[in-house]
C-alpha cells in the first residue's frame, strides 16, 4: 500500500516521509507539485491508502486534489494540513461529504502526525474489509 505527502515545502515532505517510513509498513511517496501527485495517484489509485496534503499549493489547491482523488478511489483516506486558519465553506462541505477525512494544523508535531495517520489507516483497513 502507498501513502503520499504533498506539500510545496520540500522540507516537510522529507521530514514526514522519513518519519512515516520508520513507523508504518507502507511505501511513502512525496510530491512538491500537486499535479504530479494527482498523475501518480491516477496510475496507482487502487494501491493508495492515504494522501496527506497541504491546502494551499500553487497549481492545484489541496481541497481540489482530494476531491479528484476521492472520485478515483473513495476508499483512500485524506488528511489536509495548513498553517492558516480555516474558515472556508468548501472545506466544511468536503469534510461533511467525507472527501476530507482528517485535518492537521501546522506546525505539526510528529506525535500528532502519528496519531492522525494511525487513525486514518485503521479506518482504511476497516473500509477495505467491507
């Protein structure tokens, strides 16, 4: 199974990848370009368990990225993260529609990352068993 970290800040993608690889038995891909992440997902959609994405990125916002991912694989879990306050109606709608499964506020501690990823992977496994 595959996890992905999508953020235009390469340091975040590397930190999260290194941490997640050390904890979970999944392949972790990193992307600083959300369009490239979407292309990779398109060709590997059945293998993806989780995508962690920043909300604000050039080219394709995180909310749009997760909407597209969920249309291709509704079982894949999604976590959005941001350093900014969330007062976005689209974010609320996507959360209600289960397009956004989790949220992390930057700066993100590795303990918080671990807890949220663990929760989402557990939910993913439960959904796969149905």
